[in-house]
């Protein structure tokens, strides 16, 4: 099952393994792919993943300035295209997508005259006991409260995202993924916990989906209907006042009407990191999140996270709860993990 090809918007992916986007690519300080970036990706491409999703691509200079981790891959100006093309060409025996987002929302770092922006002024609080095992923030941490983004700023972010997608396509990427996960800008609209707006972007599921519906529609107008456009989105807040998988799936079903190529499921966020960075394979299946999304989106490919046990992955695909299996930490520990599984060499795997 894991070796079988599958399709995203007509693009054939040779097996079910996907290199999940990570921020550890070490681009240059000014945002170009470095030799280390290319070495990291080519090593994992040789490891057998059928699809590589290049993480941490910012669509706007503001997003780069407020990033809580630096440096990032930049898509906000044409001058970055040649370096992106060099990176894509180095790994293009595999399908390569670019993950793109305009802003870090409530996780951003404000600067002088540059506040962070989100759907509503809801800050992020990271503290025990909602931290992963072995991870400590003494006394906890509350990020600065973001400002409510205006309609004009929403449209500006949309234009910047469309331009970044155009650059990604011109640089040779086979598709793109919009980042609407964690507490970043797009995801702040999806749950009533972080979206208290009373305008057309708040309230009903249709309104909370609007920012992504409009963005994907604008992207489709730019790149056409046959170019893969996926979405990485939160699927459960895992917080007492948060939204569960059925609520997120309802929003996702509205967004998916804009010819969405796939949905990559991202569990929890920085305020529930014990669920986001779990050490247990398949916790997302136990929570019922892929099942809820499949019930709401019977035809849209789903990518599963935090599930690395091969039999568990195969069973999830057979049951129809997943189409692709994303690997991040496991591909850090063992870049050849996909090939070792597909070739029956599981006794050689380096486990994280």
C-alpha cells in the first residue's frame, strides 16, 4: 500500500511518503537557498519520499521581519527565483511543493511600528502542563497581543500570497501549499476561539473560511486549475475553549470547493504542544481527526502527520482515512526511512 502511486490534481506521486515541511533548512541570512539547504533536501530525496514539501516560505517582507525563527526561504521578491530554481532542479527527480504563508499571526515578533496581526487580538500562551515531555518554559510565556487585521490588510496579504505562488511556479515547483496551521495568520480565522470578528470574516463557518476561499480563488485565477494547490490546516485546538475536528472539517469542506488539491492535517498548536509534538505514532487517528475530515471531504486527498509506524500507515490508507504520510522528525533521524520501509529493511531503521 505504501508503495502505490496516487494523485494530487492529476500529478502522480510515486509512493505515499511525503517529506513534511520543516524550518530547519538553513537558507542564507537574506533568504536564499544555501548549499546546506540543497544538501539537506537531496539527502532526503535520495531517501525515497515521493513528494517533498519545502517548508517555511514567506510571501511578504513583513512576514520575514516578524518570523520567530530565522532565516526563512523567501518568495516575496523576484530576486529569489534563481536560487529557488537551483534548489528545485537539484531534487526534481521527485515532485516538489513550496509551503507558503504571508504572516506568523499571533506567533510573530512585533517591531517598532510593526505590530503583529491576526483575526482577533488573542495572544498565544505556552506553558506547562501543555508542553512536550522534556520541554520547559519556566513560568510559561505569553506572546504580545496581535492587532485585529483590517480588511485592507487581508487583501494586501492575499495579493502578496498570489504573487509568491506565481514565483514558486516560475521557479519550477510542482505545486504549492498554503500554511493555515498552528496560530499563524490564516489559522487564526478558522476557529471561534481565535476569531471574534463581527464582519464578513467572522461568525459562521462560511465567514471563517472566507480568507482562504478568496485566496485560493485568486491563486487559481493566476495559475489555473491544473496546478496543485494544497492546504495545511489545524484540525483540533485540543483546548477546553477550542474547536474540535468536526468544526475544522466543516470549514475545510467550504474551502475545498475552490478545487483544493489536498489537506495536510496538523494536530493542535503551540498552546497544546503536548498533542502537537507527540511521541506516539497515530495519536491523530486515536483522536478521530482524519475520520472527521474524511466524512466531511470524501474526495479530497488527506495527508497524515505524526504517524510513522508503517503498518499503522498502511491500515489508515486502506481504511480511507489518509492518502499520504508526512514525515518530519523521522526523516531527520533517518533520511532513508521511506526506502527502508518500502524495501522491507525495517530492522535497519534509525528511530528518533
